[in-house]
């Protein structure tokens, strides 16, 4: 299974609203688009004092990751929905993509 771990460094004072929009608006859209959201939330440690958050998603293959992301991020629902509220607070983001056993994904999974 392919596990994508995306970290977000956010502008100061924006994390609570960023996570609210992610949880209440963006994650439901991701799920509706068929993207497997494993977990999301605040970082327990903020490097250099910056506010940070994480989003973990699972895919069956790298090809599926690329196809689903392309479809989602070009969709009308994303572009006219929570995109601005998600992108605005981000200073930078970084993705790590790993090939892991299904048990790892299930061990990290939070209900959405």
C-alpha cells in the first residue's frame, strides 16, 4: 500500500482554522472523491516554533495516487470549495510517499 504523509508549515495563528476547514470541508471532499484519508491533525511538535499539521492518505499504487490527486485538485468542488481556506495559511508543504504494509496504514487510521 502507498502511504503519503503530507506535512504543512502554517502561518502563525492559522492552525486551528486550517484544521477546522480540513476536517469539516476538505476531508469530506477527499472521501467523496474516493481518496482514502488515513489521518489528519496537528503536529505535537512544532519545528522552529512554527505551527504545523499533517495529512496522511493511502493509495493502491503510485499511479492511483497521481490519478486521484490530479482529478481531485482540478475538480470544481475543490476549486470553488475549501481550496482558498486550505492553501492560504500554508507557508510550505512537503510530501513523503512510502510503500508500507496494509497493517501500518490500519494502525495509523483514524475514523472519518
